[in-house]
């Protein structure tokens, strides 16, 4: 199973971009919008936006590192060395709601990143909790044991990628990891 390369700064900016455009800014909604944007970007362009690893949790895919950041800011999770920097970007209200304190720095997001974030916001941003749970419980989620990592290969299959494209993308990601 291939895992993407997490991009901390881009992920933080994607969170701010999404949170500043939603009316319901809870963890669940932000996680799902990011998932759908990452899925579509990965399938169209061969790379995710955030590079986060999605976990198949009860209510749908959850970006592992971003969730850890949110819990750290909330004060009950892993305390990243940069936690004070994160707290300058957003606050956690009522345990599960994000209050952005800044706008996203678009320097970190490509035009295609923004296009897929906008598309996911348009398609999924107004859905109810149950609607977005139903949409996110698709092939990749169903094909993964609960609380386990979802494979990039399954995420791309879910979005219609063919086998040759999936092989190319996973080989490129593995090669990029070797150079890090």
C-alpha cells in the first residue's frame, strides 16, 4: 500500500482555505471536504493536495496528521513542536469546531489545488452530516478495516482511475520518497 508524503504547510493552508468558506466548520465537515478534494486532485493530477493519510473511521475518511494537529491545538493530543504556530492560525471551539484566525496563504496552494478545494466545497460543503457520511462511505472506505489506513490505490479506483494510471502515480510517489 502506497502512502502519500504529508505536506504540513500546504495542509494547514488547505484547512484555512476550507474553514474560511464553510458555515459549519466542524472537524467532520472539514475532513470530508479535504478528502474529496484530495481524492479528485490525486485522480486528475497524480498527486494529493495535503499528502495526508486517510483513516477509515466510523463516520468516514479522516486525515490522520490534520486530525492530530486539531487535537493538539485543542490540548488533548500529540503536542507538535509547532503547536503555538498552529494556534495562531485557528482555534478549536466547543471541542470540534474550527475558528480560523487567518486567511489561507495562497502561495502554498496551486491553481489546481484551489480548483479542487472549490469543487469539493461546492459539491459537499452544504450537505448534512448524514449526507456527507453516506457519500464518504464509498469503495475506498468500504474496502478498508475500520480505523485502518485507506490505500491511495483504492481512493483513486473510487474516483475512476484506471490501473495504468494508478501504477504510474504510486511509482512516482515511491520514487519521490527515495529522494527525500
